[in-house]
C-alpha cells in the first residue's frame, strides 16, 4: 500500500542501497509490513527549487492512511534523503496523500 516516489536532480551512485533503505524506512515509520511497500527513484531530473538548481528532491508518498505524526514522518524521510544524497531538508518537498481503499488497486482487485 505505501508508495514512495523519490525524484531528484542528483546522480545516485548506489540506487539499490537507496531503494532498500527507503523501503525499510517507510515500513518502519508508517507501521506497515515491508512486503506492501513500493519505492521508485528518478535521478538526474530537470528540477529547480527557489530559483536554483542546487541539489533538491521531491518525495511523493501515497498510502491507505497516513502516519498520525506527519512532522515526525517528514523528519524521517528528510533524514533518509540527507543521509543518502546529501540534500538538506530545506531543499526537499514531500507530498503525502491518503488514498481511499476503493481507489487503490492490487492483485486484480482493490483494497
């Protein structure tokens, strides 16, 4: 159910390590089993934030229910990106979307 899409203008030297860390981080922070977590990464995107092409990232998080403490969740995700890509928290935007069960398809059906 949880899906995290990471888009950055940076080159990622070890995408596999970032994907694994992101999957584990989302699972733990969202309180969801990792076997339901999906993570995608798009590197070297043409991006600009605050009129600058300095390192930046946009995270799109979607799930059936959001963590109750969204500030703590934002902190965990910003820390993940800072640790793996060196991007400061003030250069990261995070969108969090709570999806309705009937609008989330899986395994030929919906939740």
